[in-house]
C-alpha cells in the first residue's frame, strides 16, 4: 500500500481532519532516492573503490619503481661516468695511432664506446627531461 492510500484510509476512518501536505511525502520519497543513491556512491568509494585505487597504485609503483631507478642505480652519474671513460678512450686512440692501428682493432667495442661517451650529455639531459615529465604527470617526488 502506498503512502497516499495509507493517509487517505486513516482520514476515512475518522482521524482528526488536519491539513496535510501530501506533496511533502512525494518530495521525501524523491529526495530519499537521491540521498540513497549518493550514500551508495560514497559507501562504494569509502569501502571498496578507494582500496582498489590504493592497491592499483601500489602495484603500479612496484612495477614502475622510478624512485628506485633514480636513487639506487648509477643513472644520475651517466655524465660523470662518460667523462671518466673519455680519457681512457683517448689514451687508447693515441696508442693505437702510435702503432699505426685502428683503435677498433685493439678494442672491439671502441666505436660503440666512443658513441656512448660522445652522446652521454645529450642522453643524460633527455633522461632528466623525461624523468621530470613523468614525476610532474603522476605527482612523484623529484630525486634527480
């Protein structure tokens, strides 16, 4: 039995006749549905979805451990490593020239090593740019 029928049936049975705004009941029923829907969404965020987001972020952070890469690897020292390696390559070049040889004949990875050293500054700068782009996008701390 709906609310209006209940109210009318009580009036018909001799309830004292008072002015009752039945539209108020309609408003309450309509607003209750909105309240219930909003409460359900809030409950979902509080007790399910929020934990799903935290778990997903935790999984993401473990899979893409950018902080670990920046802090616990030599990546931040690329330019220093290349600059320390450069004189060794130059010494090899000089000794190879003194012997009339191509440095690659003495050290098989000579050309690759020279390219790595020659491009280290640009690569380091590009790496830092990408790192900062990532941390700005996802809100990580800057460990560079």
